[in-house]
């Protein structure tokens, strides 16, 4: 039988916690940070749980 392959793009962007939640990075923290307020970039730091509506699709991609 062939093996299931996880979606390589999704595996780089999402991670699964021990309790099964899917964590993602926040948007707007990738580039052009020089003109964004430091307050904003600090707020965007850290992972956040994925929305419940998207969880099923991303779990399928992660395999």
C-alpha cells in the first residue's frame, strides 16, 4: 500500500500541540516591519490557535 504524504506547505506553516490543537503564526509579521509600530509587531509575536472552521481541512493536510 502507498503511504500517505503530508502536505509539505502545510507542515511548514502549522504545528499540532499535545492536546491536538493546531497552532499558526499571525499574519503581517513577515516583511516591511520597519514602518509598522513596535507595539503592533509585539502583538503579532507568538503562535495562536487555528480557527475551528479551518481545523478539519488542515488536519487532513497534515496527515
